[in-house]
C-alpha cells in the first residue's frame, strides 16, 4: 500500500492559509459592524459641533463675527442644510433648510440623547444600503453648551457615501491585516508543524514499502513538544516492527526446517513402532518387559512430531466454517478420550447448533480433554489404588456468543505452571510432554475470533473456557 499523492488544493498548508484569511476576515467583520455605527454617531456629532460654532460666530452675544455668506459656505461645506437652536424656551432659526415644497423627500428624525444600541447598528447599516433620497433631522446637545439643543438637517446621501467609504476602507484594511497574518502564521506553522508532519508522512510511506530496511527507521528530532513525542513513538514502533519482522523471518526459516525434520522423523518413528510391536511378541521375558516402555516413548515422539507439524498452521483464513450440533461433536471427543479412570459427561444442549470449523474445534476440545484425562489418570505405581475421576464439557449461549467449559476433577495446576500455560514447548507439566496441546487449542480459539482462558484451578479440579463470538445459530 502506497500513500496517495497530496492534492495541492486539499493540502494542509493550503487549508491553513485559507482558514487563517477567513477567520481574520470574520474577526474584522465582527469589529466592523459596531465600528460603522460608531462612525455614524461621530459623523452626526461633527456636524452638530460645526453647526454650533457657526451659529455662535453668526449670532454671538458680542455681535456677528462672520457674514451670512460665510456662514452658508461653512454650513454647505459641512453638509448641514438647516439649523435650529433652542435656548431655554426660545427656538431660533439659524439656517432654513432648502426643501422642495412639491417634492417627496422623507425626513428621518434622530435623537442623539435617546438611542438604543440595537437601533444604532440597524440604523447605520440601513443608511449604507439606503437610496439616499431622504433627509435626516438630528437633535443633540453641543459638547460646549449642554444647556442648548440644536436641530440640524443633513442629507442621507452624504451620510451614506461617508459610511460606504469608511466600510470600504475597513474592509480593505482587513484584507491587508488578514493577508499579513495569514502569511506570518503560514510561515510559522509551516516550519513548526507542516514540514515535520510531511517528513513523518514521507518516512511512514517509505517504511511501509520496505519495513525490513533498518535505515528507513525514523530518526527523531530533539523537540520536546507533541511533534517530538510523535516522532519518538514512531521511531520506537518502527524499530519494534523491524525487529519482529526479523524474528518472524528467522522463526519461519526455523519452522520450515523443523517441519521437514518432523515429517521425516515421524516416518522413521512409525517404522520403529512397527518393530516395537514385534518385540512385544518376543519370547524373551526381558524384551517383553521393556517393550511397553519403548512403545510409550515412541508414541510420545510421534505425538510430538504430529503436534509440531500442526502448530502454527492455525489461521483464520484456513478455517472451513459449517453448521453442526455441538452436542454430537462433544460426544465424539469424549469417546476418543475415554479412559478407565475417567467418567465423561456431556452437558451441552442437544439442540445447540454452532457455526465453526468442526475439525479444528474437535482438535481444540480433544487437546483439552486429553490433558484432563492425563491429569486425572493415576501414576503407574498407583494403579491399584486408582479412583474414578470426572470430565465435564458444557456450553452456554449469550447473544449468539458461545462459551464452552471443559472441567475436570484432577489435582489442579501448580502455581509455576500458570504463567506459561499457553506458550508452546513451555506449558507441559507431565514428563515427555511437548506443551503444544494448550497452545494449539488457544490458537484454534483465537482463529475463530475468540479465546481460551483458565477459569479456575485448585485441589477440586481445573476448568478451561473457550469463547466463540457469534457462533450460535
């Protein structure tokens, strides 16, 4: 499996750049919405102050300081079309607005002392998207004369044009800020995150193509952040995989050699077994006395060769699933492992149908049952005092999961035997045993997607449990 080429428009750097510009623009928009409202208030206040100063210069207590023509020019420059001052109970018209009596101009009234925050934003953006055909009457108190109230008339078009220029400048400035921020963040994140991640990606792709090459193992940097931790974890994982693959190659070669040796050895032992049968019929009492031990030794050697050949071939892809009655299979196992000193009991439900590899599950149960019988059977010197033991195989179903229990009344397993119980060539506790019986049974259970576990062991016996997920019908 090779890594797919990265599409530029979908690369991490492209997404990072795009998202940075987008988020900065969104932040600037959030700032621009109330700032436009603030610009509208400042625009009104500037004209209120201009109107107040011109009115004072025109009708001050010490006489006029400017002419009416100058005053009109100042009002026109400020965009003020009409001014009325209220001083106490007296209302003075300073500049009459030029309104077409036959026109259809609307007048919007704005009281600067009574404005809600929500209406400020709505009115500001409403002015930006207006047609500019209306007039606005603004009522406010000048900063230098709070006892006086001014009413001015301004054009909505002038306000609209000013706000649009202001919003355009804010937007342009936002684009510049977002572009600069995106460029800086792009550079920083590219150096700190993107390039190291790309280096990790390339290394993983190269190691995936040839995991046997130790030179492709990633060399971590000295970073102490999350990237450094990921690099160190990747290096340790690759090192472990490389070691496991080397060990697997060695074991595969060793297993192939052992399989050939075991196959040839089994043929030789089979021939020796035929010769031992003839020795058992010899007229020499000494030969007849030694022949049972020889036959027993040959049987153990043949069993070891058989188990060695079968071990390791248990994989899920090799299973041949079929539906069958578990009770009938257990009957076969108990018959094939029958012993004079053991009573076998089949407590599996008679109507329980399971889906599994019948031959392999037979091997699994046979190995467990044979071990139980050997644990119960008396030693050769204790045959005369032998008591009858018990071997029980039962099954339980829960949500299609089948659990098979194999229990015996033997003496139990010693403490030192439990650690390596399912390890090949380690778990045997009887002289001449290979330790492959439980290992093969565990491999068969794992190949079915389940497992084999030791439920209990003690002076009253031992119980193993096989779990087969989803096996019940």
